[in-house]
C-alpha cells in the first residue's frame, strides 16, 4: 500500500475500491478464509483473525463473484508481501488489518485483476 508523499498525496498507481470479497491466504501450511476491506490494482487490504508473519510473502486466492464474464468458483491467485499491519480488539475478538502489495504478477493474472478492478469501479 502507498505511503503518503510530503505533499499529502499518495504514491499509489490506482485508487482503492471498497469491496468485501472472500479471500483465502496461506498462513504457514494452511489457507485461512477472510474478507477484503478494499483493493487496488497493486494490492489488497484484508481483515482476518489470523496474524500472518509481518513482511512475509503470502499466497492469496480471491474468490470472484459470478458475473456475465465469470462463472461461480473463478479465482485469481497472486503472491503478495505484507506491508502494513494493524491489530485491534473488537467485540472481544482480535482483528488484524493487513495491507498486502502484490508481487511479480504475471501479465495474464494482472489482466484478470485489472478487469475485476474495473468491474468494481464501474459498479460503485
């Protein structure tokens, strides 16, 4: 996720879009289910009860909702690095808010991400 510049703007290449999408990420040997809070073309912001290793590279699977161009069960798989982590207590639960920057996305996967991002942008 982007850090603010000295003039108050951000270095982010695309704006964040609020979206609650089911996601799984690999924490150790297991996949953990959680939801996005928002996403951009270069990263994702998650809320989870499972804490990944800070600065870790994690595998993420986005469960895409069905649409005219997608069937149920379509996914996008990417690898990202934890770049921001905030832990809060809510209703006697500990929630971790995690900013993940996508790493080394191949062109086909980036095209899928871009199309999905544009669908979300047009819907909001």
